[in-house]
């Protein structure tokens, strides 16, 4: 599963089957990780036009990390995401 595929799957489930305001996205902005809700991220990024998916560092739902960009560029396994 590719990184963009994992992110897209999490976003799709959050937007269509859950409350997107429960999800938090951490993204890189000038070497600083900023955290916003999923809804706010989609507004800021203009649907990935200004902030590409490759700059997403992590996605959390409450206290559970659903996606985390790893240092060795290896994609997380599905069990790590859900």
C-alpha cells in the first residue's frame, strides 16, 4: 500500500463514515510540525493544492496514531493504521 493510498483511505473513512473533527493532521511547515483538525487541514491545503500529501507527518484520531511517516520511508502496515 502506498503512502498516499494510506492517507487517502484514512481521509475517506473520516470524511464519509466518521466525524472529521475527531482527526488531527500533523504536517511539516518550514521544519515545524503543525497540528490541525482534518477539516481545517483540507481548508488550509485547498484539497492538497498548497500542502501536498507528502508533507503529512502523522494522522491521529483522539489518542491513537493512524498514520505516521517513518524515517526509513517504509509504509506502515494496515495493523499499525487501524
